[in-house]
């Protein structure tokens, strides 16, 4: 798929630079995770989709005693992640092809990774999330707010992005059999960069 090849190549080249730039935004991911820890079993098995370099999310969750698997489409991101969090498991894997058995995970986290998917493919990806989650498992993810979809210049090279309205996300969750527990909005600003961010905490609906 052309868009995924583009994203893979972009993160191999620009991923570390990008993640360093958005360090403050990543710190907010941990702040939000702390608010949902009480919902997770002590020995929860967690999948971090689009794990990047493994910091801060996989590192934080691993230090809390959870079993964490991180996946990313970029070999370079996975290489860095293995160095940063050697106690966790990492795999090069696309969200479009999740090679996991049914009902394996207690929770799936995906921060600012879904925004690299083509919008018309997102419902099927969320259906796969539902498949690999245990009954009543949790989905915690974030996207950028907006209506755009396409290739945009970012850190000097074109990369595929999509942004979402709250209505779009609610429709996707409903179609893929998730119930929304809560949503939060944030504005990230650094230099001339300004992002409107949406965080969603959802739960797998009963069959």
C-alpha cells in the first residue's frame, strides 16, 4: 500500500527527529495513561500500536509491571525501541495486518499512529483491535482534530496524514463495537507548530 510505504520510509528517516520535537506531547500521553491504570488488571497484557522508539509509553508501562508488546511499521523505530526498553517485546508490524490471536490483550494503546492510516481503512483496523482484545478490554488512542487527509510536508518531507472530527471517531467506534468511556481535547504548541489533539478511552462492547 503506497501510503504505508510512505509512512514507513518517513519514520525510518525522520522518526527520531519528530519524536524528540514532540517530547512534551508524549509526556501528556503518560499523564493520561495514569488516569486509566485503575481499570487495568495487575498483570495486564498491553499492545502499543505505533510504539515508536518505546519511550515514554512502553517504558512507563513496563516499569509498572505490565507485559507490553510494541509494534511499529518502521524498522528504525523498532531498532531504537529495543535499545530503549530491552525488557519489552517489539515487532515490525503494520496495523493493517495484526498477527495476534483472538482475545490476547487486556488493552491496546495507540497514540498519534491512527492518523497515518487511510480513513476508509480505519473501521476495519478497529474491528481487528476488537478481535484481539479480551472481553471488556480497553482501547486508548489519540488523533489530531480536523478533516484533512493526504500527503503533507512534515519535517522537510511528505508523509501521509489524516485528521478526524469527533463525529467521525464516534461513528468508527460504534461500527467496530466499542463504547466510549471518555474523550479529552488538548492543544499542543511549540514554536510555530500548533495541534488540536483528541484522546479517546473506549471499551470493547459485549457481543
